[in-house]
């Protein structure tokens, strides 16, 4: 999602922009210290999400929204709680109170991404992708190209048909980004693309001559998932 951060406090703006830059599904288009600059910018570009302060000089966050021809999704970021009800009337995705914790930020972004996905119907094959951050760059990762994912300490190694990516993430967090009907964790350190599994036995899963360890207690989950895929293909 393309984002703009609007806040007249340089410290608070820096805090939010850093969180945006670190999120694999967000792209920071601009940051502004007042709503007038944002209003002008939005006449030339369209963004998907605004992180918007409310109390700003000349033009408040609410005033900005009243003057927009189109409205991106809004996450209000403010130091006061008194505007919460009014923010609700603007159909905001969420209302964050400063200082914003990373956990609270991620919760709000998850809501925004869910709404964005519903609006853009990201369940189609052409849109079967996620964004990941690797080597300080954000990459559009088409999930059908992924063979498997391997854990390396605090990092995940994503093996695809083309290049491979190293992503800072826990196994659990990365697993939650992947569609459960297509990807399965078969070992504490491995997630496989079920569509790419060629054969398996009690100890390994084979994907294009690569032997991936299969935990004994996860074998039944693999069998069940592959059976479901086969049944869907047959109908």
C-alpha cells in the first residue's frame, strides 16, 4: 500500500515513517509536516493510506479530509483521545494515540491491509503476491514462484524460481503472511509451497531435487493438505 505520513511534529513523523519503511507491505510515498502540502500532493498522486495527525496549524486532519476529492484509508495518529468519536465518523481504519508502539502500529496496518485486500480482490491468481523487504529493498513476491522458505536464526530465506531473498522475520510471523491453503509448515525451520511438492516419505519432502526435512508430527498435516488439493482439482 502506498502511504503518506502527515504530522507537524518532526519527532513523531520520524517515528511513524520508520515503522512504515520497515513494513514489507507498505511503501512510503511522502511525508509532510502540514495538511496543506498533503492536499496539494494528492491532487497529483493517489495513495492507499494516510497516517494522519489531527491537530495541525492552518488545516487540521479533519479539514484535509473534508477537502479531498477521494479519500484513502485513514489511520489517525494523535496525542489526544478526545477526537476518537469524530474520527469514527470519518470511517477511519484505526485511531492511534501517541506515542505509538510497534505492536499497536502493526495491528492498525493489518486492519488496513485487510480492507485493501477486500476492495481490490487480491485473491485472484494475478494478484497472488505479498511484499517482502530484502537487502534494504521492498520486493513484490509472487507466491506461485516460491518453492519453500527456510529459517536462518532471525532471518528467513525465501527460495523462488528466480532469485532467493533473505528476510528479517520470525518463522511464525512469516507463516502468517502466507495463504494456508497453499503453504504448510512441515518442520520447525521449513515452510513448503504445497503446489510444488513432487513426492515425500516419512522423513523428507522433495521439491525439484531439494530434500526438505519433514517432522514426524507434521506428516499427517501434509497428507491432509495434499489430499484437499487433489480433491479440489478433481471437482
